[in-house]
């Protein structure tokens, strides 16, 4: 039975008809049948992409979540191979007790391996380890025109590069090989520092980023004047000693979608003020479990529902080092003027580790990410202002989080798009790709 699937942001409102795939051997027939019936299709993982990059142009996706098996693992070296529907959380459940952790993880453990590869996800340690694709030696790719392939740096090398960060457009990824990183404990030694301005953030970043593997900062997106850019600097390293145990997480659930967004001008101002005030003014060191450090939002299941039935959009940009401070200041000023944004705005620095991916998002500089309740014209007007700032600064937006980027901005920011289009599987297309390239 086909499932109805949506993106995590519930915007744009184009529900997808999902055909489940339970076995790798079923992919060829499923692709043939779907292409015959609908013209094009797209692989769909666990629905954690925010915008329309995970939505098929045809409205019909091959749902890969049931491909959730571990194929092989060498626990002496930490090299594993798993099906594309396995989530990062499912890997951690197996690997942590054996002394291994993900080399790179985004802010949710509910992403699938296939989705992490397709979006070349990054985490708090980009300045040390680069993107997810840097740690994928090989993967399996089914193409409608070439059948089953193995892709690696020196085997089908063009498809290897195009698929990492290629938004699922080069074929159906059915398995992924991933090199894990060794750990001595599942605990994280963390440092929290409250800072009062954007200048203070950049000073802390220059002073401390190199001393920690994991770094990110929460930003009060409504603060103005001398306090603009104030926030909490959060950094951490894997503990050198301690248990290798799974986190005991008490999960809550948003039980229903409210009729209107719960994130508004009043609630946002209150939440930001409380969160900033609850952190100590001086440096605070503490040892915490890995789960609340990496995945604070995962404790609130279905948190996307709090934005109401019309959903939300995330805005994430990367700004080169040379223009980062000035552009981020201008972006925060434009956002604060609208009294909108999110209670979890994140600012961090990207490093210089190059991704093997053709369309990878990070670049050396700073990245700012925050959510906005979808408010039609108001959101469109704000995003137009933000886009102009990013464009002038030589930055770019993250396709995995995008639902509005213009084709001209995308094509200018990602010059490799034409090569990806040439390598795109002829029966695969997404709403994002059609919007951004008119393909």
C-alpha cells in the first residue's frame, strides 16, 4: 500500500505517493514500473529534508526506509556497510557499545544513510572532518539506463562525485559503506560560554574552534543594537574515559498539529530571552551524554507540527570568510527587524576540508541556519532581502533546506549543476531540480 509522504517543513504542500521498497532486489522492477506509470520518480528516505529537494516532480517516490539492514561490519576497523534506509540513530545503537561513532552527524539522528549521502550532510565538526561524503569509500547505485553500479573515488568516479550531495538525482542509492570513528566513551566533554555580541562570537571562534572537535553556537535572532548576535557558544570533545552506553532519552511527542503556528512574535521573544538567561555568564564546563549534545530537537518527536498546518521554511546560508562577519551582521539585522525567526538559530564556522561531492554546500566561512513560519508574502519579502545579502557576499544556500531559491542564484552558486544534469538518471527528477534548473 502506498504511503502519503511530505517534507519535514510541510512546505511546499505537495504530498507524495510513496511506493515502499523492502528488498534491494526489488529496486529495478519498482523503478521500471514507476517510470512507466509516472514518467519520473525520486528516492525518499525518512523525510527529514525541509524543502522540496525530497519531493518528486511527478509526486511519486520510491520509499527506501524499509531497506534498513546492516550488510557487513568490521568492528576492528570501524568500516560498515548498510542499506540506504538505515538511520544514523540505528547505526549508533549498534556501534556505540563497540566503541565507534559517526564521523559526521547533522542535528538529527533520524536521517537515513541515503539521505545523508544525497545531501552530503555536515555537523558540528566540519572544521575537523569535513562533510559526510568524506567518510564514504563506496556505495551502490542503481541507474535506470545502466543497472547496478558500485561507485568509489576510482570506480565510476564521476558518478561517485555527482551522487555525494547530488540530491538523489543520479540514481537510487541502495547501500552505503561508511568509515566510523573510534571513541573511548559515549560522553561528551562540553564547554558553554555566553557571549554578548556577534563580534564576541567571532573572537571565541578564532580562539577556541581549533581546540574542540564539535562547535556550534545558538544565536538570539531577535537581539538588536549592541546585543545583536548574542548567544551561547557550545563546544565539545569525545570524553577520554567513561561508559560506552546508549543514551537514555525521555522523548516527548507533539500529539497534533495546532490550527496556527505556535512560533510567533511573542513566543519567540520569550523563548529567546529565557534560553539566553538560563546560561551562566561565565564559562561552564560539563560532561553530558551524546544525545542531548548532538540531537536536542530529537527529544521532541514531530516538533515540525508546532508550526501549524501551513508549515515552515528553513533558511541556511554559507558565507565566505572574507565577508562573513559583515554579512551575518546584516542578515541578523534584517531578521530582527521582522520579529520573526526561530528559537533555535544556529551559527557556526565551516573549515577548509574539501568534500568529494560535486554540489556540496559548505565552504570555508560561516553558516547561519534558522526556521521561519511560512507566512506567504511576508516570508517571501524577507527571503528576497536575505538572498540579496548572501548574493552580494559571495555566499550560497543549502538545497537540502531550501524551498524558494531562484534558478539564477542556484546556478551561480553551484556551477557544477550542469555536470550533474548531464549525469542525472533520465527517470529521476525532483521539484527542486525542476524549479532551480527548469529541467
